[in-house]
């Protein structure tokens, strides 16, 4: 994920879609709709767009949050919380960045060995 753009195969959930349930995929995932459930894409990137909303757990390689999320993030790599984001919950990752202006209320566990898990 470079500059927030995923250039490989991906699945996109539009802002007119709501899902109640868990998602497990083997490709990058972009959410602009609403998810109430968990997302597991362990070796792929997760992107929550500005209109996206998720309540649940996300497990991914790298995670970028621009919308609303309440829950838990477990990333092998980096978590990015942008200035548009509203995040509350917990994060476990190798690294994290939080833009000025983001709403951020979280516990953070930086695990330098998370890439090897």
C-alpha cells in the first residue's frame, strides 16, 4: 500500500453496502460501506475509506483507517490513522502513525516481532 493506493487484486465494499457478519479474504480489502463483524485478511492490506464504518476486529498485513472504526486492529506491519479517522479500541502492530486531527482513543501494543508471527 503506497500513498493509500492498493495496486494489486482487491475487493471493494461500496458505501451503499452493509454487512453483518465476518469477512475472510485472500486479497486486499477496501471498505467504504458498513461492517459489523470481523475481518481476517492476514497477509493482505485493509483500507477503511472516509465513508466506511466498522465495528469489530481487523487482522491484516497493513491497515489504513480514514473512516469510523470501533474495535481491535492486529497488523503484522503498519497501522495508519489519518486525520479523517475516528478510531477507538486497541491496536497491536509493528508500527503506527496517527495524523494530527484524527480522533484517537486506543491502547497500543507495538510488537517489533509481529512481522514474524
